[in-house]
C-alpha cells in the first residue's frame, strides 16, 4: 500500500493512505472515500486495496487486521463487504473508477475457519469502472517472498510498470506470455 501510495502521489492523485486498520477504521475510510468521490471536481477515482480477501455466498469481504473469523457468520460481521464500497461509489455520477484489489485471497484464518470457496467471486462495479485483480476470481494470488515481500508481488509489478521515464502516458504496453 505504501509503494502504491507513493506511485499515485507522483501521478498527482490526492492520496489517503490507511494501513493496518481495524474494522471500524476500515468502514469509516471506505465511507469517507465514497463521499470524496462524489465531489464535483473529482473525475477519476482510484481505489487500491492490499490485504486479504475472502468470499462467502457470492459476496466479497476485505479483511481488517482485527478480524477473528471462526465461523461463516463471523465473515460478514467482522469484515468489510466490498459491495458497500461499490454502492457508495455508484452514487458518484460522471466519474471514472479504477478499482485494484491486490488481495492474496489465501486462507488467512488458519485452522479456525476454512472458506468453502477460494479467492473472491466475480462482481459488477459501477459504470465507467476498470477493475484490476492480482488473480482471477476463485483463485489465490501469489504472495511475494524475499526482497519483494515489503510491497507484495502485484504492487511491485504495478510500481515497476510506470517505467523509468515516469508514467507511460501514450506508451503502448503489451502483455506477453513467458
């Protein structure tokens, strides 16, 4: 999150970095973010989340640091429902949204609880949105190791993507296999 905050700040975004937040602070931050997105002078809204994510009954949850999940009922009670953020953003009209979920989606609960489905489920985002994920729906993303562990593998590549000469602007970026 810190590496992405620095990258977005360099790009001219107003950045509100929150790290290691509990459920109350996380919920407050997402509500404040959705409110800020509704301001008339805001045209491009960028939401980046790095952390754990889980799904239950086709709903996606982002996990605060204080989540203690032992049963499926604990997930919606102790985590932040992604739909609540998306509903708030949908109220912001005439905006472009970029939503990046850098969620490793493995089982962060250990032996106390095992979700029946891996990863996050597919979902619809507000009109005019670009969604970016660190892996496909229902999959678990690779975590970084070694020197990369500071930022995370996905964030490391996003930060590196900006290129040595600043942001790509009109530069053509091609994805290749291998």
